[in-house]
C-alpha cells in the first residue's frame, strides 16, 4: 500500500518535522498572546516581516543567529504597535490585528524593493544546515526525523518546553494566565494588567517573526513574496486545536505538517495522476478543520480573550 | 470586645472626596477603624460605599483626602501599597481566575514576577495553616470554576489572609450566600477579630449589620451622615438614618388565591453549561397569590424564568395555561397569553440602552395595535402610552425621548414595571425585581406587585434575598440544583429552615421519605 509505505519512510517524517517548525514558533507566539487575553491577527504579516528581516540581515553580512535575533526584534516592534493599540487604547483586536498584518506585509515588500531594486530573482544566503545529533540521529525512523534537523528546529522544540514551564511553573506564567482569564484578579493583586498583556504580545510577536524567519533561513535559502502563504492563519487554528496548551499545540502543528507532507507525496503516486492536484493541496486544510471540530469542542477559551481591561471600571 | 478608645487606630480616612463628573460620590468622608473592631458601612446602592473602599484599596484615586494605615499614609491609586500595608479586600464581584486552582489564585502576585519558578510547597503549607486557623476549608488543588459561590468567597478571604492582611474589607459579602454560609462567614470574621484583625463590613442589610458589627457608619448620597455604636441603634433607626426619613415597608396581607392560571407538571429542561435545567418541577400559580422562589442563584431559576417566558420549552412534562396544554411555546405566545416579565437583568434583557423610553416601553408589543397598524408604527400612540407610564409610575426623566441608559436603576425599573402592569397581565414573572434599588424604590415595586396580586394576578417572585421572599410571598418554594421544594405557607418556615433546603439537603430527605 502506497500511503503506508510513505508513512513509514524516514524522509516523510523528516519533511513533516521541518514543515512543522515554523508553525511551532508562530503557534507558541499566538498562544502566549491569547493566554494573556489578546488575539493577535497580526501573525500572518509579522511572519512575512520576520522572514524578510532575518534573511536580509544575513544577506547583508550578519551571522545566522544574528539574523534570527533581528527577525525577533522586528516581530517585537510590530508586537509593540499591536499591543499599544489593543491594550492601553483598547481598540478592536480584530481590526488592529488585520491592520498589522496588512501593514507588516506591505512594509516588507516596500523594504524589499528599496533594498533590492534591480534584482529579478532574489539572492540566496547560506542557510542553516541540518545538524546530526550524535548517537540519537542513528535511531531508526525518529533519528532522521527528529535528530537530523537544523538548529532552528531544535530551538522550536526546546521553546515548547520553555513556554510550558513558564506558563505553568512560574509566577509570571500564573499572572499571564490570570490576565487572560480574569484581569481584575491581576489588578486586585497590585499587578499591571497592561504591562503583562503588552509584554505577552511583544514576546509572542517576536516568536511569530522567528517562525517566519525559519522559512527563509532554514526551510529555504531565499525570500519570495507570498512565501508565508497563510501559515499564520493556520497557527491561529492550531492554538484552538491545542486548547491553548503548548504540548497539544505542538502535536497539532506536527499533525498538520504531516498532512501537508503526505499530500505532496500522494501527488506523485498513481493516485495523483487521476485526481487534480488542487484536491491534494486542499487536503491538510480540510483535515485541519475536521480535527479542529473534533478536538476543540470542549476546549476552554481564556475567559477574558478579546475583552479589553480598563482600570477603575467594574 | 475591646473598647475603641483603648485600642490602636489601624486605619484612618481623612476628608476623602471623589467626584465622577458632576456626581460627588464621596464628600469629605473621615473615619477610623480600631484594632479588633468590626465597623459596618451602611448605605443604599449609590451611597458611595464601594467607591470609598476602592479609594482605600487604591483602585481609585481620591480627588482630596488621605488614607492612613497603621500610621503610614498610603500613596494614592496604588493597590500594591495597600496590600503591602496589610489591607485585604474581598470584592463584591470576585476577582478569581476560574480556570486556575485555589492555590494558584491565592499565590497570584505574591511571589516576584520574574522568579525562576513558582514555590508551591511553601504556599501550600501556609494556605493549609490559614485554612485551619480561620476555619476556611477549601481544597487547594480544586479548580475555582468548580467551586460553589460560598467556597469562592472563602478563597477570596484566604487570598487576603495569605498576604498577611490585618484589615479585611468585605464588600457586600453576603449577597450571594445561603443563611448557613452567612453564619459560617460571620464565624470566620469573629475568629479573625479574635486574632487581632480589624474588619470593614459593607452592606445594606440591616440585620447583618446588627449581628456582626461593633459600630456602624451610615453613608447617604456620598456623605457620612451618622456614626453610632451598635448598642445604641435598632433596625428601624438604621433604616431611617440610611434613607433620611422614616420608611414603612408596604403592609402585606394574606393573598386570596383563586383559580390556577399556570401549571407545570413534572417539567424537565436540559442543563445549560454549568447552570442546571429543571429537574421534574411541578408548580401551580394561582390567581391572587404571590409565589416566592428562594434559592442561591444558578440553581435553575433562570431555566424556570425562561420556560415561563417562552424562551425554552419543556423537554418532558407539560406546561398548562388555564388548563390547556401549551404547544410550540414561544416568547410571543407568552406575551399574548398575558404573561408579563420583569427580567432579571434590566440592562441586558429588560431594556435596550441606546433606545429611548418610548421605544423601550413598547418593546414587547410594538407589532400589535394600537402601536402599529398594517406594518406602520404609530409613534404618537406609543408616546402617549409612555407618558402615561411616566406619570402613573413616577419615572423621573426629562421625557419620553430620553435614551434609557441615562436613567437611574430605580427609574429604569419603574418604566419596566409600568410596561408590564399597564397591560393588566394575568401572570407576572418578577425575577429579582428590586436588585440594586434603594429602599424607596424597593417599597414602591413591592407595593405595586401586591396591588397586582390583589387585582387577581398570579405573581411568581424570584429572588436571592430571603427577606424579600419571606415578606411578600404567600407560598414559598426553594430551588436547588434544578429541583423544586414543596410549597411552604407564609410564616411556616424560619430562614434557617429554608436555608437547609437552599443547601439542597431537604430534597434528599423528602425523596427518601417519598420512596419509603
């Protein structure tokens, strides 16, 4: 059976994990924002900006890790804009989020044209290369899938643990979750809801940008328009799929990526000859919606998500 | 009890003034609290009690005046400083995060925000010690969302104690409790006082003030109008001081029940989220009778109100109106059958804030003549109707064209009352009809409900306020977890006996008795 063969091949899982990596970064970023009570629809645009900023920095001569830092900083800047408008000013999070996405996308394309006015095909950089972790990478199937990836993928997996630890094991995480559930509980303890929410959005946006940078610096080695291609929106769904929990969100990202990797491979089987390829392209999205319906029915939305908090109001 | 002169002053407010636009919420209020003392802050809704306490706690900034705790002046507008100085506040609307555990809620904000990890062990020990000392038993790992209202309040108090509060402020703490839970709360407060804490108790319930406090301070329209040791006052005196004049509650005579207008037989409705639906409820509403429905909110009262109002239908069982079974029961049919509703939340479901009085007055009948004919509104008729309500029910407002959100709660409720009663309804569903109203308005609403009863209407009064239920009802039922107790005749039950049913205990005994 063709599909079973695909599912048991190491190259399939290697691809799935690679495809999942940018989603993991961005989903964690969105999760942090939403746990603090802010829906960040700027995610798609911030990923575009991150993809460009990281790649441009490396192209201009910085090191790869410096590129990641630059992407993160750019993401945080857009996070600052988003959080200023939504938290202290309490504007509609939907409108601001879409605005940030459009702003970040167009600014990125503008910057690209300014920086590279003459080029017809974008230049390549020396991207992150896979690093085989000794011993572990020799394991069958999971060796190549999990331990022969680029350093950015390892970072994504480490970040899942870090975010989970911070959320559930530190006073900061406690305050952040409370800000998304009942901000007056946070205010009554003398903490700043505004500060916590803005901080969460800024850091979360930074992670989103790193997710974007993964595309130009690890998955590919160049920047194209439309390369983010809706991944930000998928991450919004993944947060719901993961019931606002980092571990479950990680599973969701891998599941989605596996569907994506699968459809590419099915296209090349005899099955792909008979069915229009658009059907396969659609498959991961279709299956995500199905999974979302099944998984998130009992999910608990942070109670104060999208509810602005005004000090002094009851 | 310590004599106030002998004890140390732990809290002093001096000349606190706070304005919201033109409204003076607090007008040069000064007071002091001594160690081991319980003072009650008594006043009607809108008298400025909560504003004053929010200033003390640093959530509002006063325009004038200072707050002094243990001899230190607090910086204005800083809850952190108030907490650190030993002030703990139990808010009327709990400040708890439902998706977190008791322990997490209690420790929130007590450890440095950027500490590398949350220290749960020490927190757990301290919480257990406090729970034992003060008799506040709550499971530390229970999710707050799964707790009862009484338990949540214990968590709020524990939160304050955990931060080593020496002064406890409780804002309307009894509003949501059963009589037994109120007793428990008072026992806790007495323990706290014995351990050297001081308490500010905010309330508008006179008997509770009499029961717990050493001294009472009365606020009226933002002013501190009187300050009395509790030994020198009684309930009547307090009521007079609170309102500014002698008040007489309407005299209630026994109703004369007539025919059954509405009957529920074994009605069950599905649960809604955490709120239970009805569980095999049978109830008869007689003409000329007020049926009181007591119970802690969230025990199925909303389902019963929605059922009568036509918003939901029985899943099993039947609903009869004038001895005919109602099929395809809808809100429209309910209105047309002469059922009038005073909704639980006058802001959310009773009125439309941005609509004017006229539009609100015909919300339930706009599609019927004479307000509209052949699809056209007759605004002249509607406005005349509104003027009639304004005159008859003494709605204080600039005119029928005023947007209703500009009215006070009492006047808004009077308009709803007029809208309901002017139709001479046969059945009146009064859901929390006086919540948040001042005594004058409360008495007015009550006397109107009594008058409607005497005209022959059947009244179903749903209230969390047991005093209100006991004063008005000819028959009292208690709801608990969707079940309805048998009817108790006026005067046959004490509050404590009703409280047993409210806590859900009477039902099991009744079922056992029934089964055997």
